């Protein structure tokens, strides 16, 4: 197994980034937005729950 330094890996990733596009970043942003909306809805709607004490 070949060992490469972090700087070499980062430089290689930076060179490959324009070819890959924004697919991974867009996927992560959409997933975070989806779960953020669910969490926000839960947080807001839990205050409307009727409490029968």
C-alpha cells in the first residue's frame, strides 16, 4: 500500500474537483436541508401539543 502525504492528497483532490462537479456537495446540502426541515417542524409543532395534566 502506497503512503501519500496529506498535502499530495489535497492537491490531487483539488485538481480533480472541476471534473467531478458539485454532485456530492449538492447531495449533502439537500440531505441536511431535508433533515433540518423535519427538525424545525418537530420543534415548532411540539409546542402545540395538548397537555392533559
